[in-house]
C-alpha cells in the first residue's frame, strides 16, 4: 500500500514556541491531505483538510491562526502549531488521499507526539 | 447526522474466539465504510473496507457485515490472536464531500492467550 511519513515522530517544546510537523506521501501524489488530533484513549478528531495549492479547510472549533497548514506540493503538507501551550499536547496524525483513487481510501502517517512543557 | 456510533468501548476475548465490534450511522449519504487498527503510539492502519452495495466482505480472518436498511456495520475477527490486541475504529465517508472520514469512538480489544 501507499506510504505516508511524518517528521518528527515526537517533539518536546516550551510553552510559547512554535512547532512544525511534516507529512509526506512517499510513493504517490496526494491531492488531499488531512490532519487529525488524538488525545489519549480517544478517537481521531479531524482538524483540517488541505488540497494542494489551496487554503486549508478547518473544522469547526479549530483555530486556523494557531494551527497553520500548508500543502505546497503533491507530496508534502505541514502543520505548524503556533505559540504552543500545554493543552496543545497531543498525538497529531496526518493522512493522504490520492487524486487518482477511485475510492475514498486514505493512508495514514505514523503520527507525531507533541509535548508542550 | 455525521456521527458514527461504535460499541463496545472495550472487549476481552480468549485466543481463538470471535471478536465482534459494531457501528451504526445516521447519514445515508455515506458511501465508504473502513475499519482501522491502531497500536499504541502508531497511526491507524486500514484493515478492511466495504461499500454499501455489498452486504459482506471477507479478508482472511476479518469480515465486515453491512446492513444498509439498519444503517449498521460490524467487524468480525475470527480466531482472534493476542497480536490482534489493539484499538479498532470504524469510520465512514462520502466521496463527494472530499472523503472526510468520520470516526467511531474506538474499541479497545484485548485477546488473552
């Protein structure tokens, strides 16, 4: 199956700093990428949908100025958590969907564990 | 209307037994129903998926049963193994809505040896 990578796999930062997480589709072109947040023992919550070359669409309640998403190429999307605070500590997961896919299948990355001190 | 309800929240099965996880949905526009398996600290991995024009799909030990009229679908894991111990999520999406996945709450499966 298609492979999606994330970098870094984990990051610890101080409160007030910004953190960038990269999501790459390694062997296919991802016209659409999705960013999720998952708290311990909970389900995945969709934060935003990004299409290559256009602005991301954020879910209700997600601050677009705090969670900056850039989908500059067909293989790379980035999520920047700006002015991070301890409540932003979570597991962030991206997924990617091929534009050529006839079905709705999404391929998930391994996730990034963010800890804000 | 976008919710997907999943049960049970946790499940304990003996090795060799059958694990059954159920999901129900409201949005009749959903046209894709995947199941994901997630191990601690990892991203979810697609296990098996079904479209509403099929009532059952089997892949190895994993089977999805789909009941369109009842708006329910379930995952059956036959001959459950300790290595199947993980969290399982059902999901649903609509292709015309950009394939955004709506996830169930998850089921923590433990298979005892």
